[in-house]
């Protein structure tokens, strides 16, 4: 009788443990589904290509149509933060380049969709700015190297490593 009671108790505990674990897993799956939604940058209203042939820092940001679409899909605070970050990070990066690397040409790619980089090996590398999921940024380019997307918050280090 005692062994039947122990077996029944083990069976009930096992059954409860299995039921609780299924509930927890389904809750975790719901959380994962909600947090894994990604937003992509809206398409540019331009189809032009900017050709870059000399050592440069190419700044890019959304055109006015893209800004409007970004504003529609984001909360006002998020949109304002994007706009603020882009403006001040780009201004800071431009000032650092002018001060410490004055030979580097600064190019603003605000009304183009594609960047075409002419390498010293006579090959060309293209970048579709719609495929770059950052709202704004900078590419560093030296014809002897592939173009490099730089972190504007760490521009001093990025410039030193890329253009050394």
C-alpha cells in the first residue's frame, strides 16, 4: 500500500511539473515573438548614385520622405531622439575630421540612394543606403581599402585605425 502511495505521489508531481513547464515555455515564446519584431529603414525617394574616388568621409541620413515614414512608425520621443542623435553625432564627427584629418574630403550623401567606391585595383564596390539599417551614419573610404562603416560616437579611434 505504501509503495502504491509513493508511486501515485511521484506520478502526480511529475504530471504537475510537466504541465507547469509547458505553460512557462509558451509564455517565453510569446515574449520572444513580441521582442523580435524588427523595423527596416524605409526606401529612399532618390535613385541616384554618388561616385567616390578619393579619401573621403561620406555622411548619410534619411531624405525628407524617409524621415516622414520613420516618424509615422515610431513614437514621437523615439523619432526626436533619432533626429537629435543624427544631427549632433554628424556635427561632432565632421568637426573631428576637419580638425585632425583635414586632408579627408567630407561628402554629404543626403539625396542619393547608392554609393559607388572606385578602388585602386580598378574594381568598384557599391553600397545601397536603403540596405543600411541605421538612420544616419558615416562611411570612411580610402581607395586602397574597402569602404568602412564607422561608429560616429568613436570617430577619433575609427579615423586613426582606418587612415593610418
